[in-house]
């Protein structure tokens, strides 16, 4: 099986999740993907959201929600 860079990053994040408080949500609907990542580490909660027509596009479009709200 050949994995894309986004798929490899997802696997690495899942493998490292035991060291962090991490929540991942991936939604596929009507030919679009939504990726939401939420962390609760020492620095406080952080969240990112990305959308795209492929998993790779959604994964690489994840931006921090605080930055989106401020802008």
C-alpha cells in the first residue's frame, strides 16, 4: 500500500497520541472531507479545522481555529 504524506502524518500522530491528550475527527460527506484536531496539552486547548475535496487537501488545510476567529 502506498500512503500519501498526509496519511503518513496521520499515522504518526495516532502513534504518538499516547503521550498527549488528543482528539481527531475525520468526516467524509458528499465528496468532501473535514478534519478536526483538538489537543489539551500543558499550553492549554488548541484546535484546528480543515476542509477539502480529498483527505490530503483537508489535512493540509488545517489551520488553528483561534487564528481563524481573530482574522
